[in-house]
């Protein structure tokens, strides 16, 4: 069951859900939610974002890091990172925290 329509913003503090079983598949992350019997696969950029959430960060902090690693403009980065994080949150793969 998906979470309510909480919207993640640039200043929402997030971390990844620790209860997931994850594996690195040649630079891409595969995740298994045992409770739900769901498997998720992240591409290289999604995997990078996932790994950045080992520690609590805002989406703005994630975007600042990605801007230094990839050729993307700031506005596009912010939009895409927030959309991606909202998708992960709706699938109950992220925790909102402080």
C-alpha cells in the first residue's frame, strides 16, 4: 500500500529505509522489500542518490552534490531529484526524519 500524498520538498530531511535488502549490481542498486514481496532496481544515478541517503539529507543537499558530479542545470536537477525522491517515498523506501 502506498503512503499518503506527502510531498517531499527541497528542505525535507530524508534517509533510506534500513529494513530493505539491497545489492550492488555493477553500479546499480537492486532492492527487495521482503515485507511486501517487491523488488526495485535503480539505474546508476538513482543508485547514486540512494547511496547519498546513507545519512539524513535534504533533496537540496542531494542536488548540490549531483551538480558537482553530473552535467545538469540546477533547476532540472532539483525537479528530477524531488520527483525521484517522492516516488521512492510513495513506495515506502524512504523515511522522513530530522
